């Protein structure tokens, strides 16, 4: 019996229910968000089971191909959000976050798992797991910052149009969304930095060079520079709102190119 496939199906169902309930709660003053959070937490638990089952199946850390990385990145995004939502009063962001997680898991389910065969020599480095996990946590945090930036744009437009309705009241305040975005980048940036550093150490042990301007490496550097710029202007120049959100959108676009686009549009040393 394929327990991983069963858990994956349950996860998709629970995340779908969470999306529906989160969206339902946005258009109503009633407190349906608790039920949505419950389904999201349950989905996160079964999602963790998918990752564990994958590790048992492979008898190694399940971070060796695109399927594994997408699965873990989606789990990390939901886990970070559910931990941070109460602190930042951004529970209603759950609609967008759970939709992103659902889309990522659904996309991952279409990717060949590639469970057979031994690992390539380059993937046996002691740096590999640290590099992949930290990079994916960085990606997950950046995705959350993007979700908050989108909500910020929506809330700002509703306020400018003076549409003080149920949706506007249910969305977090502009200040709360700005803080949430900043804290997500403040978490993701050092993790992504650590991913780049450990990736360089891994490259040295596998190919004899810390940096080779591989397409993935180049786009990682571009992504890193954009988020470094965001933190700089946010902390030292006081940028808020539209200007800061533009950097978050640009950073997220470059992150997608780094993570997925390079795999399909370019050829390099990285498999995902």
C-alpha cells in the first residue's frame, strides 16, 4: 500500500477545504477562520506524513529531486504561516497562503518521483541537506512576504476607494501587513544566505569550485541582491507600502526563476 500517495490525497483535500473556508470567512463577519485554521493544521500534519513516508521509502533525507523540494517548500510555507499568523494578526492571509500551498502540492503531485537508483556522487555531500533545506525555507518565507504584499495592495486600494465593507475590515491593517512582510524577509534572507554559502561549500566538494556562474547560481545571486536591497531600504530609508512591495514582487519573480524557471529554460549543474 502506498501510504505516501494516500497521505498526499488527504493533504490535498484538507488544504482545499482550508482554502474554501478561509475565502468564506473573508466575506462574512462570522468567525469561520478557526475552522479554516483547523483544516490547515490537519493538512500540515498529513503533509508532514507525506515527507516522512518519502524519506522512509528512499531510506535517506527526501531532498533529492524537484518533487521532494516542492513538497517540502509547500510544507515549510504553511508551517511558518501557521506559527506566525496569531502573532501578527494576519489570520485572513490564510486564504492566499493555503491556496499557494495547495497549488504547490498539486503541482508536485504531477512531477515524477524518481525513487529508483542510487544517488549521484555529487548529491552525497554532507552539505547537501543543509543547503537544500535552508534554501527552501528561504523560498517559503519569500512566498509569504509576496502574499502579504498582494494583500497590502488590495487593502490600500479598498481604503483609497473608501470601500469600508466586510472584506476591508477582515483584511489585516496596512501596518500589520507591512510588518509581516518585513519579518518574513528577515527570516527568509538569512536562511537563503546560508543556502548560498552551504551551496558553495557543496560545489567545492563536488566539482572543485565554490562558484561557477551556473544559471541557478547567477539567479540566486540576483534574488539575494533584491531582498538585500529590500531590507536595506526598509531599515535605513524607511520605505513602506508601494515602493517596498515592488521589491517584494520583483524578488518573488526572480525567486520563481531561480527555483523553477532555470530548470526548464536553461541547462546547468542543478537538477532543481
